[in-house]
């Protein structure tokens, strides 16, 4: 039996939910269905991230990330207040590991100002006042609007709002094939849709290929590991981040304060060998592993990234001592003895442009027949989600992405 919906999203992470939410705001009478293969909301990236509301200074001024993160930060903050979800206005400092990093820090500052972010370049004395546990060399960056909330709490609350607006969410339901105007679920049931939005996270490339969209892209997953500290809550007040390597789309291992004041280290960006390679072999897929490994010989020599450097620095982070030592350069009081508890790992759904071996740095959204494909919803798409939702829906109504 088939059923008709005006809009179907494939994937019930924060991006799929935000698009459903925005659609129901512009078209309140429409029927909207969110299809999620897991039995709970936020099982993947949306519930396994740092929960940081980024301010938007890491991204090129003409990028989608710059615009949608600055706006998304504000919208998500308002959403947390509207729904009484705890949010900690921790703020963030970006510190240097040597004076050589000061030009890159200043560049980050100028970029942030161009992006309309509230930012300040501070000296060592000011840093000591803002976060006494952090160290820098000469200068640091202060971002007061970088906050933190609960990744699962926020995503669940958005799911609740979608249902309140009349949307339907089907959990434990897998889309096994789809094409323009239809999806097959759990291998047999057919659902018809006026428009389909692919927000399948780490599977977004595979879903897009069913529609003949984004054939030049493949997903290259990276694993983010965390370590929790046993420090008393509130001992560390701010998030402390390094100056990132601009050649890679990752921010480098950092310390964040969770919304309840616990300190955690991470996440790493270790290449993963299959899409949901968390900590065991339950989702092992030989086909996926072969596909991902086949991308590596060319990717290793990519002129766009320092891949040998990335591999050399990331794989040792499986060793706790090595991971902790990365952070000690920024927060000297961090030590291995206090940081022993592993957090839930997350997988970054990082898109690779196969012909050029380039990891896409910006969000990538493509139109297909009666469909839209969100192909690179990498960090900070959790922060940006509500702005991404409005942006995607507006573009669908205006005729699609070109
Ligand atoms: C380690 C880590 C740390 C991060 N830290 C931050 C941060 O601090 N701040 C920030 O803003 N962002 C952060 N991010 C990024 C953020 O988590 C993601 O950008 C965001 O969660 C992406 O949401 P999504 O809905 O696209 O993906 P997901 O949450 O992965 O949702 C996709 C969903 O699609 C479902 N699905 C897939 N295929 C199918 C199918 N065939 N049928 C039905 N359902 C399907 C999956 O089960 C999944 O639930 C981090 C990410 C990671 C991995």
C-alpha cells in the first residue's frame, strides 16, 4: 500500500528535522514525514557531537557555513530558551601553541569580523582572567558567543516541535531505495512524496546516487573520539581550542565544557574504515570498507590537504596519553590520570570530491528531480541546523539549487 506526503525527509538527524520544521512553518497544512532508521532520535552525529554552538569565524566569508552558522547560533540559542533546554554561555578561547601561529590566529580574527562575529584579540593577561587554566603565546582569540548545550536534548526537542506542528516521524524505518517522488521503506512499503529531502548524514552520498545526483562525491568518514575528565564541575569555564590547520576541515583536538560543567577532550579526526565504525564490529561492512580504502591511494597524495601529516597525527590518538598530550600544550593541568573515561564516539560525514581528491569544506546542497540532497552536513551543521532548514526550504520553494 502506498501513502502520499507533501514532503519526506530521509534521515531524522537534526538537519532532517530542521528542514521538516521549516517546511511546516511555511506550509502548515502540508503532510510531512521524517523517516529514521534507528529506534531513537539523535543516534548518530546529531547526538554524538560536542554540543558547541559555534560562532562562525572559521569559515570563508563567502561560504554557506559563514552565513548559516552565525544565524544558526542565534536561532539555536533562541530555540533552547523557547524550550527551556539548558544552555551554558561558556565562550571560547583559541590559543596558540607557539608564536609562529600568531599570523594564522590574526587571520582567523579578521575572517570572523568579516563574517559579522563578535570576537576579540586578547593578550596573555586577558586570557588568564578569562580562563586561568589556558596558556597561549602572545595572543589569543576570545569568542563570547560560543556556547554549549545538550546535543541529544536539542535534537529531541526539535523532533517534538515537528510533531506539534503536525509532522510525522517514523523511527526504526529504513529507506532501502528511492527515486523522484517515491521511497521504499524496509524493503517493501512504498511511500509517495511531492518532494524528498535527503538528509541521511553519512549515507547521504549513497541516497543521492539513487537519484543520479552527486555522482562525483563519495563519503569519507572520520571518527571523533572523546575523553572525559574527573575534575569537579565548573573547574574549567571556557572551551579551549587550538589554531586549526587551514588545509583540513577539522578544528584540532580541543577541550570543551559540557552543559553541566564537565570537561572533555576531543574529538579526533581519525579516518574510519566504514561509515558507522564506532567502537565495535556490529556495523562492519566489507563492501564499504573496500570502497573507502580504494579512495586512499589518490587521496594520500591530494595537493589540497596534508594527508600523510593527518594520518601520522591522528592514528596515535587512539592512545590516551598521546591524545591528552595534545591538549596539555594548551591546558597544562590536563593529565592522563584525570582523563580516563571514553565518551561516545561520533562519525563525521565528510564528503570527498573524487575527481580532485578534495574534502569539501563547505555545506553542499544539490537539487535532483523532485528532490534535494544535503551532501556535506559536517560540523557545524548542528549549530547551523535551524538556519540550514530555512535556507533549504526557501530554495526549494524558489525553484531549487543551481
Ligand atoms: C565528533 C563530532 C563532533 C561534532 N561537534 C559539533 C559541535 O560541537 N557543534 C556543531 O555544530 N556540530 C558538531 N558536529 C557536527 C554535527 O554533529 C553534524 O553536522 C550534524 O549532527 C549533522 O546532522 P545530520 O542530521 O546531517 O546527520 P545525522 O545526525 O547523522 O542524521 C542522519 C540520520 O539519517 C539516518 N539515516 C541514514 N540513512 C538512512 C536511511 N536509508 N533510512 C532512514 N534513515 C537513514 C541516520 O540513522 C541518522 O540518524 C560534530 C560532529 C561529530 C561527528
